[in-house]
C-alpha cells in the first residue's frame, strides 16, 4: 500500500532554535497533506492542511508564523517549528491521501516525529 | 464534521472477541465511518471503513446499524499485540471536502494475558 514517510523520527533541539520536519509520500502524489500534533496520552490534534503550490490552511488557535508549512512538490511537505520552546515538545504526525480519492478511502500516516525542546 | 463518542478505555484477555462501539449521532448522508489503530509513538494505521451494514476484512469487522448513528468495531480473538488506541472517525465524501480527519479521544484497549 501507499507509504508516507517522515524524517527525522526523533529530534532534540535547544530552546529558541528552529526545527524542520519532512513528510514524503513515497509512491503517490499528494496535493494535500495534513499535519497533526499529539501530546502524551492525548488524541491527535489537526494543526493544518498543507496544499501543494499554495498557502497552508491552519486550524483555529495554531500560530501560522510559528509553524511554517511548505508544500513545494507533490511528494513533499515540510513543517518548521520556529523559535521552539519546551511547550512545543510533542509528537508530530503527517498524513496524506492519494489524489483523486475521496474520504471513502484510507488516509496514510507517517510514523511520526518526536520533538523534544530542551 | 460529525462528533464521535467512544469509551475511553477497555480491558480484554487474549483470545477474546472485543467490540468497541462508537456513537456518531450527527452523521451526515455522505459520511463514511473509518477506524484507525495507533500504537505508542507511531502514526495511526487504517483498520476498516464502511458506510452501512457490515464490512469485514482480514483483521476486523465493522457493524453499522440502519440509522448509522453508531458503529461497532469487532476484533476477533485479540492478542497482546492488539493493545493500542482505537479511533473512530466519520468523514464527508463531498466534492468540496479537503479530506481532513478530526480525531476524537479514542479507546485505549488493554489486552491482558
């Protein structure tokens, strides 16, 4: 089946620095990808919808200037956490559907990225 | 997007059948029902999807009554490796939909030996 890959799987950064997380669709082209954040013992929270070639759509309460999303190609979306702080430490997950498919098909999720800000 | 309600947690023993019910009273005509499984520190994984009646695949069955206001995920003969969080989601297949999925709280299933 289709695969979505995230990199890195784990990252530790110092407070105040920026971290970039990559999300790739390995065997299909994704015009739309989604970024989620998950805190310990909580559910996934949708942060934004990444649209290839256009601006991302952010969910209410998510700071677009802090969480920069770039979807420059049909197989790659990146999430950059700028000026990271310890409260940004979380598990970040991306997902995508193959183009031309509605919600009656599965979404594919990356393996997640564990961000720890020290 | 329709809101879903599931039990927060369930316990079971190896070899038993587990049924997790999800309530989605406000499901719309175009909504499909999808279940995902998530292990710690991993992304969710698709289990099964359905629109009405019963769907079965190699890992689970999904039962959806005629009014579609609830659904039940059935896992036959669970093993320790089925310990995970299970999420029920409903989504709109309309042409204007972006395809985003909104996750509820999920059900933490603990399988005991």
